[in-house]
């Protein structure tokens, strides 16, 4: 297969920084975790999953 | 999508979110409609925020929200840049520290199953990356901004029986055509020009060709090493209504692509240990939400599939087209 094309199409390290944030994927569970941790919640909500196609 | 690069790739934003908040990412198209405690909680948060009460030009509630665990809003916005998000985060933290913590919202924890999907047990879950490919510089009219660097991510799922159907007899040279339904699924739901947005999936009657084949290169160490190949062509007339003007729009759109890949099937575990697949082709035209009004093509585009191995936070995210009869035969 064309490994150079595969490399070109996949994101470079600098394009993956938004995925280094420890995103949770469930608002309900996230609020319970925040309550236990004594932290506020930050919600990134988009039409389309922000961690998928948006 | 632009927020990924402009806001959430910023080191200060990332550090604040990781250290001071519980960061959550979810699909608000689902949250807005979920009839369960989580949907109620989202509606409570969103109606206090930047789009609260708005129904025109759309009823979207997308954006960024900081809140207490009970849903009390601390700040919200819908921006792309870190320079605009950071002040919202800082004000939210000030508000959080000034008030007492809050209990999480009440509810029985039951979930609206229409919007909760998990990858198929024992199946194959893949990431699907997409981006524009280089063009002739003389003919490239794209502005030198995010549109030249845009890429997107979707996910593809195969049930366990479907994944097994991609593997021929474990003999070098043996080959098998993918079941027609799977080849058409790959074409309809994954040869999508979503580089700049999230357009509708292809309809089944827009699939002109879709053929995929696996061929055994070698069998060694309990693994069947496969070469993957195929091609697909799709086309049709896309019609939609512009959200802002209310005017009807239409555009012919088409895509042709060839597939080339390699995979390894673990015979004992009956699952893929590797699945690298590339599709390269040409796309033409725009459609709703793919933001190609200034760039209708024809232009080169490419997709790359790889196993979603759980190392990224969104690896269990359903395919964008999941609600469009994804697992049903055509």
C-alpha cells in the first residue's frame, strides 16, 4: 500500500493536541465526577460529535 | 471543527481544562433531543447560555459551556479562537470559586437508548481521517487559512460477523469480495467530503459503483496478512435550504475513489490486529454543511482508516451516519 499517502492523510502530532485534553464523553457522568472532584464542568457541544465528525 | 485547531490546541486552554475543569465533549444534536436526565441537564445548561431561547435561523445549541455540576451556568460562548475562549474560562473559574460547589443534577440515571451507541462487541471500530490533497498551485484558489489545513475525523464500525466476512480462506493468494452491503456502506457513509463540515450521507441510489476485495498475501504466526483494494463512485443532486437566507440551494455532487490497504487478521482471537486503508480520489460539488461554496472542485481528496484502539478519547464515538440505517441492508 501507499504508506506515504497514509502518513500524509493521518494527522501530524501538532494536529492532535485537541485530543490530548482528557475529554469525557458523557455529560451526566461528567457532572457526577465534577461534584466528587469539587470542580466545574466544561462542555464542548457541537452538532456532530466533537470527537468525531463535526 | 475550526475550534479544534484554534482553541483546543492552545496550550493554555488545554492546561486550564485539564487542571481546573472536568472536560466533556458531546453531540448536542443528540443531547437536545434526548428524553432522559442527561438531556434535561443539557437543556437546563444550554437555555441559560448564548443561544438560549433561539430558534432562528436554527435551534442549534452548539458551543462551549462552563457550569456547576447541577447545571448552573458559569459562562458560555461559541467561538473558534483561544483568545476569545480563555476569558470565558477565567470568568467561569472566578464564578465557581465565589460560590459554593453544587450537587449534580437529580435523575434516575436511565438513558435514552436512541442516542447511546457502543462499538459492536467483538467487531471492528475504525477511525476515518479525511483531508484535501495537494493541488496544482496555479489552480488553487483557496485562501491561506484553516481551509487549506482542514481535516476531519469520523468512525466506521463493523459487527463481528461483518469483520470476519472480510477475511478469505487462510491460504496465500486466496481472495474474497466484500459483501455488497459492506462495500456500499463504506461508500455511502465514509466517502463523504466532510473535510470542512458534516454533510449528509450519500443515499443508496447515489452509489454508482462500490466494490471491495481482500486478498491473502501471507499466513504467518497465527495471522493472515491481507491486501485490501477497491473502488467506488457516487453521484447525485444535492438539495437543501440555506439556514440564513431560507433560499433553496442545489448542487450536483460526486466522488470517485480507489482503495488501497493492508490488514492483519488474528486467527485465534478472530479480530483484526491491524487495518490500514487509504482511499484517494476526486470530489465535486457542495452540499448542506460541507462549506464548499467557495471550493466546489473538482479537487483531490483522501481518507485514511486505522483501528480505533482506545488510545484516543473519542475512539468509541459512533459513525456520523449511524442514524441513517448504517447497519441495515440497502
